[in-house]
C-alpha cells in the first residue's frame, strides 16, 4: 500500500518518460511519503503494439465495405503485421539490434502508404547507418498501423497525444465533458484495464495525474472518472504544464466530478499540503493549501492560505525514475530533422539547471507565470551530484536539460565540474544565442559532453527581435552559432513567422537570413512555427501595444491560446508550406541558389537582404583583447618536452619544444626554455581538474614575477596555437 500513485496519462514521448512524476517522486522521498509512479502512455503502447494487441485491433467489429485503399492493404497483410510486431518492438527497444539487417532488406516489414515517401526520404537521410535506417523504416511501419487505428478503431489515437484537439484552448468544458461521459473507446479499454491492475496492486490513498500537454488531458479525465466510480475512497489530483498554463481561470464545477484538487505552478509544496490533509483526514476548511483549486459548497474555490514558502531547488531532491519501465521505451526516427531525432531517439535523463528563465522578457512567452518568472539556478556541484545519482539509478549517461534557457555561467561551471570528476556523459539543452557563448566556452562545453543546443532565432529580423525583446540580433546569432558549430556542437534554431505587425517583406527577409545561415554552415537544424498569442504573455496581456485585437470568449475551462486579428490583415498561414519546404532543402545543404520565389506558389517580393550579409557578419572577428577578470583554463596536462638549440647567423637559442598529443591532432610549439618550464608548472598547478581557477590578471602577475611583457607572450604565435586548439581557454 502506498500513499500516492503518480501517473502520466497517455500519451507523451515513446523514447523516454516525461520527467514530472520523477521530479515529484524524488521530492516525496525527502518527506518520507511512499509513492509509486507509472507512465500509463508507454504501457498502453506496449499492450497495443504486440501480437495479441494487433489481433484485437484486426478482430474489432468494423465496416470493411468502407475501407480506404490503405486500410484494405493493411487488413490484407494483417498476419504479416501480427507476425513481425513483437520483433520490431524489441528492435526499437534496442533489445534486438541484428534485426536491422532484416528490416533494411526491404522484404521483411509489410509496407502501406507511409512507405510511399521513401524516395524522398532516401534523399533526406542519405547513406544513414543501418541501425538508424532500420529505426526509420520501423517507425513508418508503426505509423501505418496507427493510420489504420485512427481510420477504423479510434479517431483520436496518436503516438504522442490522445484527443489533443479537445484540450487545445477549450474555453468551454462542454465538448470534453461529453466525450468523457460517452462510450469508452478501444484505447480507453486498454488504458483502464492497466490502470485497474495498478490500483489493485498499489492501493493508493491519493492518485495524482501530471498533465503536461493537451494530448494528455482527455485520458486523465477518463482515468479519474474510472477511479471515482470504482474506487470512491481514493482522492484524485491534477497538476502539470496544462493546468499551470490553461486552467488558471477555471470556473466550471463539473471538473470536480473527476478531480478533488487541481494545483498550479511548482507542485512540491501544494502536493505536500494536499497529502497531509488527505492522510490526516482533515476537512477542507481546516486544511492549508497552496495554489489549489477545489470545490466548496458547489463552487469552484481557489485556495492559497498557506504562509509557507515554496521549496528551494536545492531542497527538492534528485528525480527518482524507479518504478518506470526504462528498458521498454521505444526509440523512433520519424523525420530527417536532426534535432527532432534527439527528442525521439534514445533514452535521456531529464534535469533542470535552473528554475525559470534568467532573461524572462520575450513578449511572446508566458513570462507572467511562475515557471518562467521565478528564476533560481542550482549550484553546479548539486547538479552534477544529481547527474551521478541518476547514472547509478538508470544506467543511462545521456542528459537532456529541459531549461527554458540554460544560463551560460552555470553551463560553464557544470562543464568544469563534469570534467573534474572524469564523468563521461552526453548532454544537450536549450539556450539564448547571447554573446556570452564565446568560442572558448563552446569548446569547453563540447569537452564536457555537450552535443547540441537549441535556441530561438524566432523571426530573424532585427526590428522584430527588438519588438520581441529577445535581446539578440541576427548578427550576434550568426557569430554564436559559428562558435558552437566550430566546437562540434549541433545547433537547432526555433523559427517563427506571423508575429504581430510582421510584413510580407519581413517574412521573405527572414527566410533569406535563414538561407544564408545554413549556407554558411553555422546552422544544422531548424523548425518554423506560426506565432500563437497566449493569455499570459505580454502580447496577450497588452495586445493593443502590438497591433492585435483579441477575439474574446467567456472562459469557463481552459484559457491560453487566444484568437486574434492582426491589423496588417496578412494571411501568414499561406507561407507555411514554402517556409518548411525550403528549410527541408537547406538542412540538406541543397538548393541554396534557388530564388526564394521558387518555394511559394504565390507572388512574393524580392528580399532586401544583401546576399553576403551573414558572410560579412562572420568576417567581423573579435579583436584581441585583455580581459583581466576572465578565468584561464588549462585543458591538457600531457606535454612531451624536447630541449633543442636553434642557430641563426652564428647566434644560438636554447629552446624547449612542447608537444601536446590531442585526441585528433598534435600541437607543437617552441618557447624559451625558462618560459616553457614556467608554463608547464602553471599548467600542472592549475589544470582543469583543479577547482581553483586563475584569472588572466593573476596569470599576468605570476608571469611578470619572472619575465617581462606578458601581453607579448600572451598574444604570441605559440600561445595562439595553444588557444586555437583548446589547450588554453579564456572564459
């Protein structure tokens, strides 16, 4: 018997658990509350996509007379699907890697309409490795089966979402309420069967649903209804990203037919108070609550009567992934976008470097909400302690830091801490493209295991970037992406079109900026999305300042995405196909020379951006500068010493040749013997493993205790070689 059952309802990712319940379980461990967590989504997928599950799919009572051509083909090949599905799932769980050769033979998997894209996809993926190609083919196979289910069994099914449209900006609860009270779907039967087994096993007093997205909402309500009917003594609560952003103006009392409590923002303290009240069987009038909706006397009531402060990030414990079926998640490769493959392929431990966003100004973002507004970083030592705990717990050394924007200074300290501890990890995160990401910092991040970053270039227009209050310019983004790329870190850009007051000319010019960034090789991945106005952003709260008029509706349930009328009157949606098609080509380094007009089936103006704009931005190298407070990092401590004598016109010099064997190359420099000996002692005393770091001013003082003219030494050709090869970093 447990105090709590924590559930992520169907569906989120296939390849890794959404981390919210693991965060909460880690916190509950510090309070000695007993809990069990489950990712109901992956368990439903595994129950459905197996030989027994597919037999039920194909045995379902459906109208064969109205089959589409695609469904007819899948039905005809049903025995092939039933025969292969178990092996395919094992392959995608990395339990059967040799099956890749069978899959790539193109004579093993049954093929329906998704495989019609293969000609384009061969071009898109090129000569990809056999394992990745097989993963992609297996993904198409599953998507064919999903198409069959959607057409014939359950129209709301989706691998990473379920009945998502019912949760998206549902100002009224009516449609969702009708769906919850309608007949259970095929997917519901599977979901509730698994839920019942877990409830009978765990016997919780409180069931908590973490609902991160609209695509989790319907299943959460369906499960809560089941609990209320069959386990009336068990209380239910909801928290997570969806209620945090969408349910802040909740008024509809019918919601509380299913949930006893809905908590907002950081869940630790609100949930602790709800648990305490439940375990102590307190009446609501006598209990303390933190940011919690509940029903009192038939009315929706928001209670925030606790005077206790939220927990510091250092106090919430390490995420706990126990109970989750970590070895049964499915790695898929859906599209050619390299950053998207990181999201869907491989198992990542998810952590947060800092609560909130250190910038917190972007006008399209929900900066009025606590999860962004309240910025609180964690110390590098605590963060890397948690990384080591998770490696021990999960056996996985890959980390996705899910920050709004990871702080550069903290990234530096985390990288140094990783290197000091000799940890071998792989990690990626989201950033702002700010000037703090120097060439040297990017190199350090790479040394520590950073493989990719994603950041918002958004509209790629300096006027609009100022209106967004992004705090960056296109020129700055170009330089920063160059630094990451040269360090060997993949860069993904979030791209936006249709921002308020954006003109057609600015959309075309944004595309030209993006084209040049890819052509110069400083961007490797990107994704366009159309601007959406949210109720909690500066644009949503002050629409008149941005030239838009909101279409107001009565709010009884969800309130986030707001329909609006842009005073420009431009139909931005018509640009979607051309923007995405051009980006697809640019990501594969082709068709840079095509006129932008070729991507659109309507007339667009010519770009006003000079064809060498980004090229010229990258030519503007930073001048040599002496930054006294910058930290000097020595990354190598393995120089081979060779004393030599050089003679020129009768004069001889005693020199020392230092040879640094790096992983991929050899660096040799020659210095005066005394200076070389001094440098070797400095490198040994202040290596990257030493927690004590020298500033450049301190290094200068040490040098000038023995020699003259530090600047001449620091900017000399041998020292430039060491800096260019990352042996000496200045941060």
